[in-house]
C-alpha cells in the first residue's frame, strides 16, 4: 500500500446500527433501574451492562475472522471490551463494536458495528467477508476532502429527469437525498460526506456498486481520486 493510500483508509466505513431497550439486554436484572437521564453514571451503567454481550461478540468474530482469512496470532488483535466498546484489528480492516446510551432516549442502547481503516478493499468487497458478516452492513459512509457542489449535482439530476431516481433537498441546499427506485439505495450528499444506505439486506459490494452507478451517471463533479479504490 502506498503512502497516499494509507492516508485515505478512513475515508470509507461500513455501518450496522440498531436500537434496543436497556431492559431487554442480557444481564439486566430486576433490581436494575432503567435510566431516565443521560449522565456519566448512566453511561457507565450501560457500559457495564453491555460488557458481556460485547465480549461474546468479539470472541465469536475473532474466531470467524481468524478462520475465514487464515490469520496468524500476530496478525489479529482484540482490544476490549472497555468503556462500552471493543475493536478487532486485522491486516485488512478493523472491526469495531460499540454500545452507547441513546441521548434522546436514555432507556435505550444504540448498538453499532463498524468496519473501518479499510486497507485492502478486496478483502471487504470480495473474498470471505460475507462468510463472516453476512449482509449485516447496509450502510456506508464516505468522507470527501474536496467540498461537493450540491447545486451542480441537484441541477444535473433534475435536468436529466431520470425515471429511476428521486431527489429531495432542503431550502438552503445543505444536503440532498437521492433515492434509487431500482436498488432501494438512498444516498445523502453533504458538502463533506456521503451516506449510502440500503433499505434491504445487501452485500458491501452491491452497496458500493449501487452508489458507483449513481456517481458515474449523475455526480460527475465528485473527484474520487483521493480514494484509490473508489476512483473509476
């Protein structure tokens, strides 16, 4: 991997997120109190409560990654659980698992799994990735260094009047949302980022392909050269 590649490994990450009531988490006992506030003590309670589930997930994922990718002990490391999170590092990408108390609903926990620091994309968008994670990750975030021209993107799509896309945006054009009717993928474009999400279960490769098709046809003003494995 070249130096330029290593500077951009955090430009893309995969996300799986769900919300669960605190009272349904394994380990929640009758004497426990469901949090009604969001303070340091409540967050420590959530971190302690979710420790075992995070540890079990790390153990199972560690085993699956090691076997699927043929990793040696020196090539895979587990950090945590600690403070409501755990991380597994591999030579190809990192796997993160977070449990956070929901700020707007203190009685719920947000579970978030992430694939970050993607160094070898072929190990994510092909190969045994689905063997380990299935089609769990249906969201993708891409950070963009050069500000995106939302006016040009919106005008181009509206001028093309595509039948397979729907577009929405706010009055100040701080974001626009592109929905694909064929693949069920939604792309939220902001000046410094893109958020791609599928309403259906989908592999990372198909999620990426759906985005690249829209990008190639309608977001030609976006320069992806800074992210080598996205550049076409």
